[in-house]
C-alpha cells in the first residue's frame, strides 16, 4: 500500500470522523435546537439531491450534451416551485396517515399490499444504479489520486463506515420520528460539497484561467472547436430530461423521505420552494468552468466526469474534489439505505412474515432494519464493482431516473383522479417497468443487443435509447392505467382512500361501532399480533395523542383511537401490514343499521383545514360555521341523535341545563348518558306525537319540568337522525302554581274583607252598650268592666279597619296626604302579629311620632308589611327586627333592619324584579319587593339595600326614602285610621 493510498484513506476517514463528530454534537444537544430545526437546515438536507452525479455526472453530461446538463438542476427547481399544488398535498397525506415512503403512499391509496411491494421492488432496482454511481465515483477518484489497485477495497471500507453512520444517526430507534441528527449531518455535507464545487469553480476561473476575460478568449479561440464538437440536445430530449429530473426530485426514495417524512411543517416546505432552487443554481454554476479548465489543460479529457482531477497538477485540488465527492456520495448513500431499508422491511419482509405476538417486537424490527441498511449499501458496492465499472455515469443515472419515473402516472392519479384503481395502477406500472427493464436495465447487466422495442420505428432515427425508452414506457404506463381503471370497478376502500388523498379532500369516515367496548380493551386485542408490551405501548401512545383515557367508551372516540393506532403502526411497519392488523384485531361491528357518514369527524377535519380554504369553498365553510354557531349558542337546549342513537350535537344551553359538557358526550350512545337523559330522550324519540309537555325530572338535586320537541331529519340529501329541543319550563310551571295560589289567597282576602265588614256592625253595637252601661250604674266593678269592653272593641275596630284598608290597596293617583311613619309602622306590626308564625321574633318600632311624609298610608302600610314579613322569615328564632326613621333635608328615611342570614348574592342584583325569591316553592311569589319598589317609586322615593348593614357581620337593612309632608301654618298630625 503506497503513501498516496494511505493519505487518501486517512483523508476520507478524517472527513467521516468529522461527520460523526457533527452528529454527536447534535445528538448530545451541544448544537441549539433553534439551529438544528431551522428551515435552512431542512433546505440543505434536501440538497442530498445533488449526489455524486452533481460532482461528476453533471460534468460528464455537459461534455456530451452541452448546457443540457442544466436539466438536472432545473427539474427539481420546477418541482419545488410547484410545491403548493404538488408537494403540499402529498405532505398533508403523509403527515396525517404516518406514511414515510412512496410505497406507503401507494399502498394506502390503492388499498393493496401488492402495490406497495411492487413500488418497493421498482425502487430497489431503479436506485441500485444510483447507488452504484456513488460507489463507482469513490473508487474511481481513489484510483485517479493513488493509482492503486486497492481502490475497490478502500471504497468498501468507506461504505462500511457510511453504513455505520447511517445506523447510528437514522436507525437507533424503532419508532418513526424526525431525525434531527441525521438531517443536520446531511445539511453539513451539503455545505461541504457546495463549498467544494464552488472552490473548484474558483480555481478553474482564477487559477487555471486568468479571470472571466481569459475564459472568453479561450472560448472564442482554442475552445471554439471543442464547443462546436459538443453534441446538443434536441428540444424534445431536453424536455424529457426535465421531466425525468422533475420526477426524481421528490420520488426517489431518499428524497421522498426528506421532503415529506422529515419536514417540520407546511411553511418549511413552502420556504424550500425557493431556497432549494437557489442552492442548486450555486451547484450548477461551476460545472462548465471545471470542464473548460480541464479541456484547456488537455484537449483530450479521457474521463470527462473527473475533469476536476486533471485541470491542474496540484494535489490539494484533487483532495478538494475528493472531499466534495465523498460528501455528496456519503449523504446520498446514507439516505438511500435508510429509505430503502424501511420500504423493504414494511413491504417485503413484514408482508412475507407478519409479526405474531413477538415479545420484543420493537427490537426485532430495529435489528431487521439495521441489517437491511447494511445490505443496501453492500448491494450498491457489489453493483458498482460488477456492473457499474463498465458503464458511464450518464448511462447509470438515466437508467435510475427513468425507472423511478414509472411511478409518476400513479402518483398524479393518486392526487387528481379519484377514479383510478389498483388494477389500473398495477397494470400500468408493470407495463412501464417491463419496457424500462427491457430497454435500459437489462443492457446494463448483459453486454448484448436487445431486440427493438415496440413503436421504436415511430421515434426519430437518431434518438438515444434512453429517450425512446422513456417515452414508450410512460405511454404504456399511462394508457394501461387509464383504460384498466375505466373498465374495472373501484372498491369501497379505494374510494374512501381516494377521497382522503384528493387535493380537495373532504374525508367522510363512516359511523360504525367497534367490537371493543372501551379503550381499555384495545391492548388485549392487539396483543395477539404485537405482543403484550408493544400493544400496551401503542395504545398508550394513541391515547396520549388524542388526550383520552382507558375508560373511554364513546363510539366516536374509539373510532378515532383505532385510526390513530393504525396511523402509528403505518409509520412502524407500513400501511398494508398496519391495516391488516387493525382490521383483523380491532374490527368494526357490522349491524343491520344503515351506515352513515361520521359528521363530527368531517367537521373536525374542516376545522383543521379551514385556514387553507379559498374562494367559494371558504365562503361555504364560513356559512357552515355560522349555522353551527347559531345552533351551538341557541338559548334553548338542542341535541342531535343519529339513527343509531349516537349523539352528534349537544349545544351550550343543554350543557348548562344538564351540567354535562358537550365535549364529553358527543360521539357517545344515548344509553350511556347519565340519568335521566337516556329515558327522557328515548321517550320523545319513541313518542308518536310531540311535544311532550312539562316532563318532571330531577337535575342537580332539584326538580325541573322540561318540554321536549322532536324533528325527524329525512329527505334525499339527509343523513338521517333526529333533532330534539329541550325547553326548561320549570319557572313557568312554578308561576302557574303560584298564580293558582295567589288566586286562592285573593278569594280568601275577599272573604276576609266581607267578614270584617260584617263584624263592624256588631262591634259598634257592643261599643254602644258598653258606653251606656257607664251611665246606668255607679258600681266601680261594672264601670271597670265597661271600660275594658270599650278598649277591646276599639282594638277590634282598629284591626278590622286595618284589614279593610290593606285589602283596599290605595289609589294609583300621586299620593299627597300626610302619613305618620310611626302610625303606619304600628299598623303594619298589628297586621304582622295576626299571623301566628314568627312569634319568637322580636319587633321594635323606634320611629319618632313627629315624622310625617307625603303619601298614601294604606299603600305605605302594604310596603311595610312586605318588608317586615321578609325580615321575619330571614331571622332565626329569638331574632330581632328593628324599625327606625329620621329626616335629612326634605326627605325622611325609614329603615327596617334584621339580624337574619342576609340576601343571597346571586339574586341581589335583581332583588326588585318580579318573581324573584329565595323561598321554597309555595312559600312565596317573589312579588312583594317588586310591588314595594313600585309603590315607593310612585311616592317619588327610592329604596336602598345593605346586606349586611355597615359594621355588622350579618343581616339586612332596607332603607326607604320618602318626601316629607309640608304645609304652611299646619302642624303635621297622624291620620285618623278609624274613618
């Protein structure tokens, strides 16, 4: 082994060691997250597209096709410029359903494991030449630098180290997640190869040539002959190359994974739509300069791809080219190995040998993938040494790009043609692959002349083989896809997946019940396929993601949990195997009930994507939201039940009435609701006639009376179900009872007034006899008895007159007569004492006798009776009620104070509204204070409430303010209440 070879080995291993150090720095958190997750890191990671082909193959293509080499850079630039209509929809699908590869996407859309397997096999065969390019350029570069015959062995050594880095940075965990370390390493390599090729371009421009003017002189002089001899691509060939590189930019396995599976967000992808073309432009600029510099140094460049090694004799220029090539090749090899290993594991290994309750499922999958990573890289080295060494980089690259282009028709149909089915896609793909294998891939393996392809005579006579194969294979692919899809039926599963993959996707999940009754039953079912540990972990992950509990039993929530588990398993073992496991062990229960769309799920998806709607779709969504908010905020309780008794809506008014949050019950069955709602809603659903008036129920420990209305949803555009309105008529029922009670009291009052009037005459007679007795005898005992009879009859007369006056109620005219507050208070106390209840409450009247207000004494008595009655009811036994009065300026204040429990703060702000009361039903109408407020207002006064009064811990003080009675030369006096 010569010194040059040792130097190259140390240089290469030193660079790979630097790569390893970069990865470990990110892995251990030495590099801030704001850097590793910066959008620019994602753009530079996408620069893995610029593989060894960019360092060497582009120069070879430039020597054979002139500026046609630019197609390699303009194709992906066009693809990313179309990101909003092409790449963003694919990103949405892959992120929603945890799809990490093109095979996953095809298997998901076309509901066929064979579709995923076929795409995986195609990817393996198509990418093998591209892997061969990476290894071939490494081996050739070592050969050019050292002249050693051990270049292949050194390349194998580098491949082993690269495989170790791929496993370390991309296959350390079994669960799929964003590989920040791997992306940072790839981004670092993109920076290295960009600096390398720009450095080589600068050397060519300023070292080999003497600036731009010297380049121009050479092109017009000695270089003119060489440029004239360079073949130029025909316009159709140029457009075909653009198409191939356009498709390769996001369909190559490694590029698909970085573009969609590793992206941070939609915004990051859209930002890459202009930053990646800028990166590729910088990579493209030095290519012709390097070629011209090599041609100026040696008119006959034997290996145009390696022009950088011959444009100058300085060893460090070759070392710079080698480092750039190693950076480009190593990044591409790592990403291809990781992407292909995942595809092969999910769509070949697991399809052939599904997991069956393994105790260490994650470890088994992890070691399988690591083995596949090493196998892919070793396969690339083997292909390069056995096949690639006999072919040019252009031949190998075009074979790879034409092969992957066979997936383009199926991918476009996946996005834009819901009518495409698996039979059409598979037929088209097999047809296109057959043409590609026959025309380009088999000639790489066998040095024989293959028979001409069909339709070749229709092509230009001098057209290159790759051009003919590309057009014929894609034409066969497209025709078979369309024809077979048109004449065969699409399955229900494919139709559902097509709606999910459509650019204007409105996913309509079906409302089906599951065999599992609760979320806690899921691990036992899945353990039959995944094992106990893996099943428990997967269910726990899904529950955590959806914020659910193992006790969850709502059908809607269980369906979402099932979908999440399937999506997570898709990321772990591919959509085909995941779907088979979920369908087998978490099946739906197919009852006789008609299957309808899951409206709540559709609405949740629309809410998630409403910010992306535009035009008429945005207007329609706004109208939908307006109607939903109208129902949600309707001041009447409303719920919607499907034909299968699943709850679809539960608005805010019903939540407040029932105390049940809508989020906790939407998606559940009627019979799982807390009582009394299952029976209550069932009664209105089964009733032949509605509404059901004033149904008695108990809610929150209180009695309610609810009226229920029902409307059945039917018609051609209806999805079935029933709408139920729930009105709270408790207050109305209570008011009706109070009105009946008030009418009964009014009748009793009229009877009492009549009795009082009839009593008046006998009392007058008794009073007269007592007075006459005083004149008919001189007996002191009889005179004392006569005086007692007289006093008692006066008391009875006073009570009777008070009752009659209170029943009369006064007049609505503006009060103007004098009224003594002390006398009115005494009358009110007399009336209060007629009631036998509350005798253990002490009443005191401290009103001065000289305070006279302008008012109607009878109506003021009515006010005081109401206030004293309320104060008495609020007091505890042995409580006190105190009446006092005073004057201030031209008004008098009249206050009733008690030491009771005070006024409930919840009714304090509406104390004087009609029917406001805190007493139990049947013990108060809630009209007393309202009537008092009205009477005081008619007296041009006001009422003030303090609960508790200032300086006291409890009780209530109600103060009435009334205008004083004023008359010139007339002293205030008490009214005669015996008139």
